[in-house]
C-alpha cells in the first residue's frame, strides 16, 4: 500500500495489527525479474513504518506464499493462513511452514453455494494429527474458517470452533453430533440425532483424497448451463456425487416426523427446507443421467418423461424455497438496494447483486455461476427457462435426426 492508503485505513479503522498482502495471488503476474527476498523485506518494512507492530497475513493458496518472498522476513512478523486444509493442505508439502507461524483453516463454501457439504471427520482428525506432530505443531497458532459466505452448513463451523476448546477426533464425533442435534433444536430427540448421524456419513462425509480435490459442495445440475456433458455448474466445481442420494430419504422422513416434537425453532425451520432441497438436487442428478441415456438411445418416450419431471422439480423447489426467507432472492436484492444514497446507486447495487449470482462479473467470465444460489426467484425464473430452451433444442434436433452427446 502507498502512504496515502495506510493513512486512509488508519483514519477509518484506527490502529491496525494484521495486514493482508497476497503478492502474486493465484500466480498472476511474472516474477522473472523481481528480487523476491528484498521485495518481501520492503513490504513488511513499509507496513512497520506506519504500524510498528504490524504482522503480514499471507493466504497459502496456489503456491503462495513463495518461499523466496518471505525468506528474509522475521517469522515474528508474519502469519500464514493455510486456506484449504480439509481438501488440499499445503503445510505437508511446505515443511510445516518451516519456522513461520500459521493457522489451520478451511473454506468449505466456495462462492457461498448452499448444498449440504462438508468433511466432519476430516476436520476433526486432521487438526488432531497436527497437534500430535511436535515439529509442525510448534508453529501453529490456531484453527480458522474462511467462508466465502455465511449462514449455511453451520455444523461445519460449529465443529471447528469447538476444536479450539476440546480435543475431538472421529471416535468422539458420534457423541458430538448427538449433542449438536440436541443443542440446535433444544430437544433431546433420538430420531433427529440418528438423522444427523446419517448426514455425517453422507453429505457431510466427504473424504480427504490425496490426488482428488473438491472445492465446495457437490453442485446442483439444475443450476448448470444445460448441455449433454455437464460435469460442473460453476467453473471449478463438480456435480459428481460421493454418496447415494437415496440415503437422505430416511433423515428427511425423520425430520418431518419431528415437527410436533421440536415446536418453534428457527434452526429447524431452516433445516426442514434445506434437507429436502438436497434430496431433490440429488434426484435431479439421477434424472440427468437418465436424460443422457435417453438421448443416446434415441428413446423419445423416456426423454419426454425426463423433461416433464425436470419441470416439476423446478416448480416443487420454488414452492419449497418460498417457505423460508433464507432461500429467497427478494431479501438479497432488497438489502443491496437499501444501501443506496440515490436512485442511480440503487439500480447499480441491484445490478451487481444479480450479477454476483449469475455471471459473477462480466458476461463471459471464467467464473460463470461461481456464486449460484438455489433460491426462490432463481429456480423458476432463471434456471428453469434455460432448461426449457434446452429441451426445445433437443426436440428440434430430434425432428432432423441429429443427436450428439458432445454438443454443448
């Protein structure tokens, strides 16, 4: 930052201690002719000129922080956030970050996508493994969460925060999950605890795989840009399921039967919508697999059945999501418009709030649908028309005898 920037930051926030400085983030920019060690020294020196106690906070992501960039920086002046430890931990391949202080962190919801997703056992076990390795543990400063949005998959963040105070590994997670279910709804009801145990081993049971990465939830194919070879909804996501969606039917039934037992509970009101939404998402993926088979086999009857069921799914989801404020686009847009100071800003803020959920930025962004939302007002009015147009295109092709699975 320039001298002016530090002055403005201090004016707004007061004295600071931690400053983010992710030089060459995601490897943008050439460094061939840059003296990285001295650049690192210059950056921290400038921070300390304005804030003598400043600490440089570096996100460990895509090769950053580069070893040479920090090799001359005093370890006391830096903290490294190992961002993706439940998926692609860097500390293992970076020698435990040598003598630099670091924090075990994870992201979980890239773009704020809302599918039920997480790695409960991985989070519990991996934190304990770090604690049990003195050479690595000596520099760890704590655990952290780097959500790209909030208010979803709260069981994941609740576990992480408890790890700050308790030693919990997978052998103790059964007890912890039961306590979580009771605390979340304010009732000690065995069927709800059983339902959450099932969710632990299915939607929240993704593994840490050595040569396979998954950034965030398994995405809904309903929200994808339609074609015959969908592998993801957003640019860097995946539609590949790691559990059998049928396994969520029983927990859904247990939640429905618990309605008179729980009574008033905002958390339960959210979950009683979120769970069936996930069930319908998983069903949609199975329908999509049927669609591809129908096209490949030129089965017109089955293709028509799939189209009918797809349209019903969108309508059912729209009705379901309309029962819970957290799953509506209206409050999102209203919140954006409420920040305006004039009519021009009101229109701009609404445009930006809509863009964030669709193209993310410019129209042909390489992060298309990065922050897609399964919300009332999106499913029926935005995603459904795309699929209607797609099925119509399939009917047109059928009339001229033209199907190709690779068409996109």
